[in-house]
């Protein structure tokens, strides 16, 4: 671990100069400079003093938690397709999250498999075409630009009874796809 690099980054994020940090920690500017270039190592007591001046502590400073990925490129996505539909998972490994968004491409005259009732909620937005949301015994027509939202406590599926393919952004919570 490059302790010096992390100290420098923290110092700079706080807008402090090396001289200001040195004064606050009762150290020399030269020591801070060498430390930030990883040319010297501080004692534990000195490191604790420096970190206190930087508004942190040993636990937070050494926490190597990986930053959560929040954006995804097309190459990150996963697609499963057959003759009737394709499902593009818009967030890789979304099964570990509280919701799971997909892009559903449904060929004209086809439908998704019926989902059994489950806890949670589902939301959809029709990007193109027209679909029929089958929710229990009820049927709802949803055209391009329309959306749906429901509690998933009854059997449900999406049908494309139109003459054109349809695309739907579909989000399930908890993940079900």
C-alpha cells in the first residue's frame, strides 16, 4: 500500500499545503514531503496524528473497499435471446441488488412466460410497439411511451399481439429475471 500517496490525496482534497499539514501535526514540511513520496514511513503514533489532522482515522484510512461501479458500457451487458424474445440485462449481476432492470425485445405475436406471484413490484416502460400486460385475469394494453406498475402478487406476463416487434424496459424488485 502506498501510504504516502493516500495521505497526499487526502491532504489535497482538504485544500491543505504540505506546510499546513506539517504545522498541524507538529512535523517538518520535509518529513511530509518524503512521506508523500513514500521515501519514509511514519511510526504508528505519527501516522495517527497525521490522520487526525486530516479528519480520519486508521480504520477509515486503510479501508480498501472497492468503489461501487455505477455506470456500465454496452460491452458490460449480458443478453439472452431466442426466436421469440431477447432479454438484455442493463445492470450486470443485478441479482445481488434490490431491483433488476432489463430491456425486453418481444417479437410480434409472442409473449413472455408467465411469472408466478411473488413479493415485490414491477415497472415497465414501452419504448416501441404495443404490448398487453396480463395481470391475473385482467389485460391492459400499453402503447409506445406508456408505462405500467404493479404489485407482483398475481400471475403476470407480457404479450405482443401487434404486427411489429416491441421493446420494453422492465424492472423487477426483487430481481426475478
